[in-house]
C-alpha cells in the first residue's frame, strides 16, 4: 500500500506571493515618484505649487518607507 498524498504549501506559491508583493511595492513606488516629479515641476519650474508642503512631505515619507 502506498502512503497517502498530503498536500503541502508549495514553495512556488510563497515565491509567487513574494514576487507579487514586490511588484505591487515597485508599482506603488513608481506612482509616488511620478507624483513627486509632477509636484516638483509645479513648485520649482512653474512656481505654482499644487500641494501644501505637509502633503508633499507625507508623499515623500511614504516613498522613503517603501525604499527601506
């Protein structure tokens, strides 16, 4: 008689979830970078800020946290 097959968590499943999580973080970082570039241009080039400084600072902090 053969041993029953017991399903186990696949390493590929964990790897896929990890890769998906990393991809989501990279996408979020790219969005924040694009947003910050837009606001930098409005502030420094156009001399027409779109956000309050505190809102800009929060976006920047969010990006820095993701980079860690």
